[in-house]
C-alpha cells in the first residue's frame, strides 16, 4: 500500500494560546469542509511542508521555501510540523522545523519524502505554460516505457548515427523521451549557430572577392623567391667588396636605407601578426579545460582507476572511459573544423619567422655599414645603392605576391567553412524536424492510452480527450467532450478535476514506496459535481486532500473522510496545550515528553516551561496533556503537586494530599 499522511501536528496559523500546536487525523481520501476562516489552508499547507518542505498559496506564490516568509505563518519564533504516515511497515514520520534564535533565522531542519510526492505541482506548472511546454510534458508523462528503438523508428537512417552520438552525451542518465527532447533542443541550437558561422564566412568572401588580383602560380612564387635570393647575393658582394667603398654621405644614405628596410620588415611582421589574431578569432572555441581534462582522465583510465581524478567520486571505470571518449571526440572534432584555418596560421607564422631572419640580416648589414671605412670606389662592381635598390624591388615584389596568395588562402578557408556550415545547417535542420516528427508520432500513439488512464479518475458522465493537431498545426488542447466536440474552456471545478486526474495518472509512475499526495485547488464546487468528482478520485491509490465550503450532495462517497473544519478548529481553542512533535536542532536544549493519549514522544515549549519552573524531566514525561496545561495555567510549583501513575496530579498542602477531579476528555 502506498504511504499516506494519517495525522498532522502543527502550529502553523494556530489559534491556540501561547502558540501551541493543533492536530488533525486524516484519511487516504479526505475532504476538509468549512468556511473561509476554518483553517482548511492551515492543514493543507502543513501537509505540503511536511511532505516537500515548501508550501503553496503563500502571498500568492507556489512552492514557497523561503524561511522568512514561512515563519510569518507561525505565532512566534518557531514553526514546527510533524506528519504521521501510514504504510505497509506501520507508522513513519516526516517533519519540518523552523526557528529564530537570538534574532537570527536558522536554516530549516526537515526530514521529508520530497517535492516529487506533490505531483500536482509539476502538472499544473506544465499545463499553465505554452503549448510546446505542455506537449513535451505530456510526452514524458505518457511514454514511461518508451525506449531508444521506439524513437529511432521515426529518425531517418542516415541521421540515426548522429542522433545516437548526441543522445549518448546529452541524454546521459535520462529516459529515451527526455533524451529525444534534449536532442531536439540541441539540433535547433546547432542549426542557429552554424547558420551564423556560414553568414560570417560569406561576408569575408564578399569583402575579399572583388579586391584580390589573380592568384600567383607556384612557379611564379618560386621565380620571385629566386630573384630575391640573387638580389641579396649581389647586395652582399657589393657590401663585402673592398674596392667598392663610399663617401661618408653615401654610407649615411645606405645606413638610412637599411633602417628603412628594417622598419618595412617590422611593419610586414606586425601585419601578419594581426592577420593571425583575426584568423584565430574566427576559430570555434574548444573550451579552456578540454585538453587538460582529457589528459587527466587518460591517466586515470590507463591505471584502471574507479574514482574521478578531480573530485575522487567513485564513478566507475566505464564512466571515466565514456568521459575520455567524449573529450577526445571534442578535440578531434575541433581539429577537423579548424584545420584549414590552422594551416593558414602556421603558414603566416612561418612568414613571420622569415621576416625575423630578414631583420636579423639587416641588423647585421647595418652594423657592417657603420664599420665600413670611407673610401671612393674605383671598382667596376655594381654600386652599392643600385644593389640595394634591386634587392628592395625584389623583396617588394615577393611581398606583394605573398599578400595575394594569403588573400586567396583566406578566401579558400572562408569558402570551405561556408560550405561546411551550410551542410551542418541542413543536417541539423533535418535532425530537428525528424525529432519533432518523432515527438508528434509518440504523442499520437500514446494519447489514447494516457487519456484512458486519466478517464478512470473522472466522473462517469465526463469524457476526457486531448487534441494534438489542428489541421497541419501542432497544438495541445485538452478538455471534456460535449456533443462530439472538445471543450477546453472549462469551469474552475472542471479544470481542477481534469488537472488532478492527470496528476493521478502521472503518479502511477511514482515509486510506490513514496507517498503521492494530491491537493486540488479549492474551487466553487456545487454539491452534485463535488460528489461525482470525489467518487472518481476514490480510484486513486495515493492520497487526496480536498477543500470545500460545502458538502457533497447525497451519501458521502465510499472511502472518504469528511472533516468539519469549523467544528475542528473551534475545538482547538478549547484545549490549552497540544504538544507538537519536533526535530532536535543543533545544541539547543529541549525536553522530550510522552503524550498520555497515544504515547508519541515530542519536544515542546511546555516541557521547557516546566523545566524552568523546576520540574524534573522524568516527572514531566509521566504527565498527561491536561496535567501539563493545568500546572502551567495555575502556576503550580513542583513541591506543591504529586503526579499519579495515570498522568493526573494531586495538590500537596500541609503534608496532606488533596485529590483532584479527573481532567475532562478532549
């Protein structure tokens, strides 16, 4: 049997004096009936906090876990809630405690099953979103037994390998349907990114295409390099020829020319460096830690380690191998994408090294010129200025050809990237469309089955249906069939009933060791509708807690506990003390006492008050609730009373014991 809350102890919005707790006994299917001030919401919010550690309808907000907001629901500086859960093993408890000490709000202490047990929350959130959100949620709810092979039936053969590779990483640890939704989102994202990259490459081609001269052939490049080498040899010979000496003015002119040449080389080098930076800026980002992560995991795998080398978690060798494959694939894919760009970067790096050598040679020549003796040349050798001019002309021509080749290489790289990105755009577009078709087909095949699961929790005269297509347009509409047509514009009571029935169908997939507590919204029920809805909800094996200002028409449905909250909340004011189960926190001193009615050990303010008055903890444990209340109310001292075995007490005066009448039953 699935666990359910059979009683709740809480001081949330308590009407009791001194902020003491109230308690309510609940059934598996419970209807809280009462006026708007009868504390129905107190019971519901206490159950939510004891189950999930958060509550709905707090200042108009849902799933509130903010400690400061929650403490406003308590009468003082402490909020304590304990729920007893009935399950196949007997009774277990869950608890939520929050307190402020010395003006500081403490972190809540809780032992709760978890928010997934309040299934209606996630269902309401999904159905209140967009049509796309609702379709995705519905697919997840209705496709619990869907596997990878079921999804691949709708993926084209040529895309199945790519789908499998992506879902292996994007869908790790998720169901086949969740993996399908992840791949759908990823394919759309990659389609957009590839389209932007293709557009960028296209712009580069447009900017360069009209300005580039004819591409030099390899033979033309070799010829010009040979001419530069010859001119350099002639220049060197002219410099070394002892008969070919210059006047001081000529040497000064040549020295200045050499300086200009060095400046030219530096300028060319700077231009190449900027081009390299621009090329690197176009390369996709690999990730700062991918290479390092691959190296670290490679060490772990090579030594057959089971623990993560970074955080030491015992993830297992297979997981580490999967991570190793993932990072190596990222590196490999990145190298393939940037190959042409890297080749161009390496080429320009080589040209920078060439200019570095030219600068070094020119500096060497400059030093030789500065040391050359002044003498008029009588040689027939070519004048040094002419040799210098020939060399500079040859270098300028070679530089021009190199620049033209570089521009053509950039064009080729941009063209290759554009073609590659356009192909990626088409591939990911097809994959995204295929995934969307798969989502639609899976929805279509499972809609009937899921609708039947929802239908069994609705009144017999209601017919639930879901519309997924409107012509060629994908939609998500749900509601009740009337006269052969789907009506989605439901009344508040109808909408709440449908949403709750969907939550019941979803809860069928929840681990049956966990409670499934559904709390429909409090709507303006009429007695007849309320009665028929309650009969439908009786089929749910989890817990349902409903609230209403009216009772159901006719005989109460079988299996339902109906609580008159006006009477129940009024009775809370008639009892001075109800001890509330609490969880010990930190080092704060608390005393545990036994309730005489039920034997449940609790920690309360009453116990602390009695301890401060001088009562021994052992004596406090033997007191009944009525005795505790009476002692505190009358301000009795320990030396003036005697506690009986049944938890009642007697007053001791002048060595005489005066019996007290039995406490009234609550």
